[in-house]
């Protein structure tokens, strides 16, 4: 075994800028120096031994001149020194000098100072030589009766370590000794260490002790309670017949004052029993923890455990009764916690509790209206609206209670929340015929107070589509006139301005200017100069304000609405005069808007598209043909109906997939899983949870794609040097969340001893080397493993590069250097598929600055290309399968993913098959990638390009 492979307990930082001192000067300092000088010399000796120096000549010097000293700092340094110094001769026999050391430590174990006793006992845990430990055993046993708990608890640890290291012959009665100690001990930390030893050394004795004090478990300290939970879990896991004996104890520990004990007890109870009472008790315990704990990370972790509980079909029914308790978590201000809570409540809602859920959510919505200081209030309101939307779709009886409250928010300043309300109202008015009069009435009430132009357009569409009575149609026309103000608009605006203008501020006429628009076309600005005084914005009616700001898209929407209601009015009213009067009023409104658009009054002139739309509506009203009547009044509604039914079908399909995933059935001939033989993705809930959590913390869990963990590990080995180099190196790159561990194998391929062999690394990108690897001494043809930790701060392609430098023993030349190949860190280790709504996707697409456009492939099938991109980028396709089905020669799809750092990555695939180039022609088009950071966009683009190149090889 090489020096680098020995188990290391002590890490010491090595300053590299100083020259190593000579053995003679160190010997002189250790013999004749004062305490301070001896301390410094001892530190240097320790560092030199860690670097591979032997220094056998200093051993007796330290025993004679340093060991007798009573200085506490020197005593601590000596413990480190005796841990790392070679204690045996080359043939494996113990050095004679170590007997003297052993005697010194026997005296320290009887020292009156409890700190020296305790630290000496901790040092003995690290000794591996039975000959050294044997003379000390009586002193170690005596320490179990010391007055101070620090000494007693370290004595238990020392006995446990000695017994565990196959030195049972030194203390054969250890379990009995510790059991007797445990019965009489009062200190919590000592009891915890003693009980921990019994669990691992003699489980039956541990169970006997627990049986005697099972009723007092609640009075124990939390550290002991945690160990008891672990013991009960392990015993019941190995022997299920013991469950009845200990399950009451676990129930009692749910009432512990320690949150950690409650959490572990709840997790253990769920694994031991699937009875409804047990699941309910555990879930209630989790909910209390979430509410009482202030740390948001704890809340999220415990929420995840609740969500895991819900995944089990038999537990879901129990949790449904606790929905109201789960909603208490909404008092937490953190948005992520609220989001998970609402999703969980929505998954658990049933016809029994939906009414109570809706009442709570309505109260929360009203609360958000009064709170404005918190930055996440608007987002929280959106979440509540979406949850109420989902409840109403699943339970139509609730819609009548929800709609009046939510429609108040159409006039909200937050456009996103209002847009969600509008989407909900649109779906409700289409699905629930009985609610249409109520929704139309409420819409007419809030119509005038709507502040956002986007919401205004949606409201106009709903009113135009669903006003079916004569009175409602006239009310809509009245509201439109009220919102538009005095007409004709141009004349009234000019009169208004003329009234406000002073004689010296008359409108001047200037030369006509030509402007270039964003699209590169020429636009003409009117000769009327804009020296008008600013009008009071609040005096304008809303629709008039939108039009004067140059937003004529709303005018096109208004024209469609007016056409629909005019055509419907004509079918409802038989009187020709009234028909013509209404029709003329609608046409007048459209004409005045067209006039305004062509004038110089708006900030931006009307677009050609909007002019075409309004002109078309005027033509339809002037001709009133039955075909147009059908298109405007029937087919628009049908297309909405098709869209909603497709959306509902998609949701049902995804729910079906989810339920299929959860309903895991075990067949009689299914194989039995053994933990040592299974990959991570084959593990069932019966695995040892403590073992799994330990593996997860160490980063040893394999990704789901890797069916064979060993094969996936070999895939990540990178060769760093050539086989003919004097030093051969290869690295295994292990990515564990925010850390990258480089396990570098260094092989000395020469016949010389390589001294101060150092791995020097540097990073490019958002990577940071945590610590510099320590130098090694490599014997001829020896090898060693060097580990280096790298921290990752963002999703970006990173590069680690460096070299291995070393000195050849006995050579007078300078240091030798072997340059290493670059290690590229794969961005895919941080990117996970995610989903978002279309509105969120569009918003992020507009906000993100960085765009990367890529396309270069030889794949000839559109669907195959899309699937290849999804597989190679870890992104999720947001475009529904139905929209991508069939074949028409082109395809457009939106992709989305999130990194573990919370960064969003968007991609739009627009591709086509050039039929004119033949059936074997590759797909053409482009993929546009957008992200908030430049590194993410470029890295994802590089990944796609690389994967395309791989397929073309």
C-alpha cells in the first residue's frame, strides 16, 4: 500500500513557498530550543513526513526532548506526529522506541487534566498496532469511571474502535462492559456513544437495554433518540416480526421536542407500517415540521417527503383528509414552498374537500389584494388563480363560487395575474353554459376598469362571442361607446387641444420627414409638429387611451367584436330600422378608428394589417352574407372548443401516465432485489433508507440512465498523458450537484524515485479549485491516486487543465514537467428537463438577451432529428405530440430545461425537409437557443453542434 492510499485522518495545509529545513537544524531546535521553537520545529517535521520524508534520526530526539514537555500545544502536535510517523521496521516489526511512547501515553491516560485524557483517547482511536494498544487497556477501562463526561465518552469511542478493528482479544468483554456502563450512565453524549457501540457490536444487548427503558425514551436527549430510531429501523428492516414490539416507541418519538428526531421517526414509521393511522401520524408530523421550522430549505425537504407519501396509491386517501392542514403551510412567504404546497393540495383534492379548499384559496386571493410590499405577491396571486382554475375545471360545481371573486382581478395592475383570470373565464364560459349570464354580467361590470390592453382585447373577444341576448348586446355597445369617449375621435381631440392651446402655442407646420422603421421600410411622419402640451392621461377613457398610444391591434379586436354582435343583433331583432341603426353605429365606430389611425394624433400610426382587418369587418357588415355570419358567429367558437378539448385530453393523458407510473404491481415470479447487486434505478422502497441517504450524501448514487453503474463510471475516465510519458495520468470525473471530484491516477513509469510529485491544476469557466493537491513521493513503477475538488457556480462548459511536476531523486536538473490533456466538463450533468406554460415561455423568450443559432446535420427525418436533439440536450418538448404528429415537410417545436442552479434554457426548433433536393436530403432550418447568461446559450449550442457532428461521423 502506498503512502497516498493510507487512511488519512488529519489534513494539514502545506505552504509551498518556503525551502524544506535540513534534518540537522531541526534536531538542534528540538534539543536546545525553547517551547516556541520546539513547536515550530515539530510542525515542520510533521509536514516533511506528510510529504514522504522518513526522518528516522529524529525519533529518539523527539522522545527524549519533546515528549516529556507538559505544554498543551506540543501535546496536540505530538498526537498528530505519532499518528503519521512510521511505527514499524521495513520487515513489519514494531520499533523498539515505540515502547517509550506507549509508556508516555499510559501516563497521559492517568493525567489529572480531563482535556489531555480525552484527546489521548481520541488519538488511540486512530492507532492500528495491537502491540501498542495492549499495555494501555487497563488505563482505557479506568477512564470509563472518570468524573468528567468528556473523558468517559472518548473512552467509549476508543473501546468501540479497538473492538471494531478486530482487536477483540484486547478487550473480549467490551459489549458487556459498555452495557453495564450504559445502564449506570447519566450523561446524554456518553449514553449515545455507548448505545451506538452496542448497535454495531452486539445488537441483542442494545435491544435488551432498549426494552428495559422503552417507556422513558421520550425523556432521553435528542442525540440518543436519533440513534434509537436508527436501531429500530435496522432491526425491523432485518426482522419484520419485531415491528409490533417497537412501533409504539416510534409513535412516542413523533412527539419529541427535537425536529430532527421527529423527522427521522416519521420517515421510519412510514417504512415500518402502511396502516392508515401510521401514515396519518407521520404526515401530521411532517406538516407540523414545515409550519414550525423557519428554514425554507427544511420546509422544501419535508414537503418532498409528503409528496413522496402521496405517490403511493394506498397513502393518497389518508393524505386527502389532511388537505386543510397542508394548506396551513401557505402562511410561509417563500414562493417555492407555496408553489409545492398548492400543487400537492391540488393533487390531493377530492369532491369531499374541494369546497373547503376553494374557500381557503379565495381568502388567500383576497389577502394578496391588500398586500403589495412583498415582491412575490403578484406571482403568488397567479399561482392561486391557476389552482382555482384547475379546481373549477375538475369540479364544475365550484366555478360559480370562484368566478365572481376572480373577475375582480381583471382590473389588476399585474397583467400576468389578470391574463390567468381571463384564460380561466374564457374556459369557464365555454364549458359551463349555465354560468354564461353570470360571467357576461360580471364582465360588463369590470370592463371599464380594465387597465391592460392585452386583457382588454381578451375581454372584448369574450363579450363579442358570448353575448346572446338583445339587452346584453346593447350593454356591450354602451360600454364600448363609454370606453371610446366622444366620436368622431379626431375632431373631438383637435377641438379639445384647440381649447387647451394658448394663441402663442399654435400648431406649426414643418417639413415632412422620412423615417426608417425596424423592418427597414420607410414611414412618413405628418407635418404637424408635436409641440402640443401634454394631455392629462387620466382624463381619457381606457380604449381611447390605447388608440392614442398607437396600439391599434385592440382596434382590430374591437372591429371583430362589433361585427359579431351586430350580426347577432340583426338575427334577434326583426325591426329593420333598429337593425340598420345598430349596424350603422358599429360601422361609424370602425370608421372613426380608421380615421384616427391615418391621422397624426396617435403616437404610432395604424399598421396595414389592422387597416385590412377593420376594412374587412366594414365590408362584412355592409353585405351581411350568411357565409360570413357562420364564420364569425359559429366557427370562432368551434375552434376554441377544439383547442380546449385537445388541452383537456392532453392533461388526462399525462395524468394517466402518472397513475400508471405509481401503480406498481409485483408479480409472483418477479425477481428479488439485493442491494449489492442492483443499480440505483432498480431499487424499491424496501432498501435501507439510512444506507441510501448516506450514498446520496457521498454522491455515489448513479443517474437513472446508467443501467450498469460500473460501465457508466468507466465512460467518464479521461486519459491525461500518453503511455510513453514518464508519468502516466488518467482522471475519473465525478459530478455531484455543485461539486466535481477529480480522481486522478498517477503512475511512475520510470525506474527513478519521483520526489515532490505535484498535480498542478487550473480552470477555465465558472469553476473554482477548492484546494491544491499535496505533493507525493512515488517509488519506481509505483502509482497513487490524487483527489481534487472543483466547485461549480453556473451552467457553463468548463475546462480543467494543468500538468504534473516532479523532481528525480539524485538528479541535479531542474524540475520535470508533463503537460496534461484538457478535461472538458459536460454541461449535461447540470441540465434537467422541465416544463412551463406557453405564456411563461413567451415571456422568458422576450426577456432573455443571449441567443445562439445552430444547425448542421445529416439526419433526413424531421421527427428523428427532434428526438435526437431532446436526447442529447436533456430538454423537454413543450409542443404537444398532436401538434407534431403527421407529416407536412416542416416542423416547429419549443424546448425547455432548467439547470440545477435555477437557470432557464429555451430553444425553438424550426426545421423543414427540402423535398426538391430528393428523399435523401438532410433536414434544414435552425435551432434558436435563448438563455439569461451568455455561457449557458453558448454551451448548449456547442453541445448540440457536437452531438450533430457525432451523428455525422
